[in-house]
C-alpha cells in the first residue's frame, strides 16, 4: 500500500518500475486530455460547474437523447466535439512506451481519439469515441466533421435516418468485448498506471479490482477514493510526470 513518501521519492520509484518492466498497462480518464484543452467534467472549471438548462450528466443520458435529441446535439457539438485538439506529452509518451514494447495496452474513459492520434495501437475505449457515428436505421458511418457542421439532429446521407454517436451515454451499458479486454490486460499487468481519473464512475472505476500485482501507480492532482490502495501515489499533473520518462 501507499507509504508516506514524497512525490519526488515516488517519482524515482515510478521511473525505475517503467525502466524495468515490459508489461505495463495504463488506465486513464479525463485528466489525460485536459492538457490538450478538452474540459474535464468534475474539476473546478469542468463541465459540471458551468451553467446550462440541464446538467451535463442529464444531457448526456440515453433518455435525454431520446426525448430531446436537438438539445442533446446542441450541447454535444458545443462541448464534446473538440476535433482540433492535439495529443499532449502523456499521449505521446504512452505511444512511445507501446512502440518500445513496454506498454501492452491503454484503457481509456475518454472519447476524443487522442491516444490513437498520438500513435497508440492497442486502445480500449470504454466509453466509445466521438469519431464514430452511425445511422440508427442502416448503420451508415458518419464522420465527426459531418456531425459538427450539421444542424439539428444529423440525418444519414444514405437513408435519412437519425445518426447517433458511438459513445456510451449514461444509462447505457459498456461494450462487453471492450470490458473483457480491459479486464484481461489489467489482470495480467505487472505495472498498472492509473492517471487523470477521479475513479468515481462505475463500472469503469471497478476495473482496479482486477489488478493482481504490487505495482499500482495512481497519478492524479486531487484525492480519489482509491488512494489508499495505491503502491505509489503521485499527486501531480500527468504531463509533469510523463515528461520525465526517458525511452
């Protein structure tokens, strides 16, 4: 369990574990992408602290999408489609670790596609991706750019049916195959790095229970409910930590 060491002492141990292991898995949340300019939900400046007619958690629910698709898409275009965002140092270092044969997989709660944009290959997107959108009638693919530049509820160019983003809304279940893959990689990892997540959203937060090793690294600026379970706790921004990794 986490000992009372300083961040600098824990950083030394963290870098040692990275250097010595070729079986690392990374599990990340919104904090991975905030340094790319994508807003977090629960931070002080996050979406939950901005003013809308409805809270984001309501707007991004399955029932709200069904009842108020136009309002859903107004919020979605405004706040969820950050298509100009670029990968930051954390995304880049993770891709480099994978290329070097050290990182086996990235499990992400984010829907922005930045891990793949940075070059990561084995990415498990627990909550889907804004880059994939499909007609609910004929399953025709529609690009995120087309969604961004459409008005009202986007219509399928092929059959005119309604288009839905391939993201997991509140009240919807996770993709079973993605979940099973995430459990496999976490349960077989030597080093598990959890970063930029409040570990407050289930079932994603429950994935930590499948880790069997003794090198659980938790990197987050603020406290989480799982801090006491970490073998290493580093309370810094992810960019500050990952920029120190030499590959």
